[in-house]
C-alpha cells in the first residue's frame, strides 16, 4: 500500500468532523428512504488549492443510473462490519483504493429516485492507487473543493416541500465539472446535497466562507437538470 502524504488541510477537516454531529435528514416526499448504502467520499490533498473530491461516473451499460455521477459505494454485504466497511470494500472494487485514512461521517442523505439513502464516510485516499474498473466506472470526476469555495455562488434549483417539513422549499445544488474524458458532468440530487454538506465543513475547517446559493441558471427536466434559457 502506498503511504498517504501529510496534509494540514485534511488534518483540519478531520478535527472539524470529529466535533460534527450530522443532522438527521427526513425521507423525501413519496419515499421511505429506509434502505442504507455505504459510500466513500474520497479526498486527495491539494496543497494551497485545497482538497479534491473524487466522484465516479457510472458505467454507461449499467441497468440503473448509467452515466450518473456518484460516490463509490453500494449495498452492504453480510461480511461488512458496518457501512464504512461497505464503503471501503466498494471503493476497492470500483477504483482499486486500498489505502484510506478515515476522517469522519456525513449525514445519511435520502435519494429522490428510490427508497435508498447514501451514508458517506469521508476519507483521505492515495491517488496513485486509482485503477477504475471499467465494468462499473466509465470515468472519474474530480471536484476541486478550493475552486468551489472561490466561486461567486453555488448554483441550483428550488423544490417545493409539503407543509409537514416546516419549510416551503429546499435548495438543491448542482455542481458541474469535466470528467477524465473531457466530458461535462453534472452532480445533482442526493450526491450533490452531500457534496454541499462536505463543502461547508471544508469551509469551516479552512476558515473560509461558503458561497451563497443562487437560483435561475438551471431548470429541471425529465432527465434531471438543464441550463435555463
């Protein structure tokens, strides 16, 4: 196993996560979200530029969610001690990652397309180990979190909520980047909500402000977000 390089920013994030109690996120309208999957939020250190989050673009031949951007991870197996073990096992199967320094946990985030919710473990990983399995992974998307904190705003859309939620709507972020093939990829839904939570914790750890929310640049279509206009 290749060693992990020291990274003061990830040390600061680990300290922030150690004192963080992830909020309980209720099931989405029309869903139970009672099924829990273990996923990994893999980070590599980036020096002054800040850490980079690695996401996978699901293989295009898969029967469900083909081509969507997600964390590596999946359903627990009987041999998994917990959902962190699930996340680590799946990350090794999908990306070849074997070395991980666990940094903390994020909220268990419900998905709008099923009754699952993703349960992310944040970890520092070694970029040199990456060997994506083409049977599961089409490409990688690297989100530089420092650049996201430098942005003027975080773009997204607003969805109405039933009165039982206590608020009339929720901001749903959308992140955009180029994958390793140079194709534009959009991060949305439960994964994007989780990325926004992580981004807020990185901002706190680094003593930086989180950009404000901005709506109007995107609309929602049958296949997900699309640029407005």
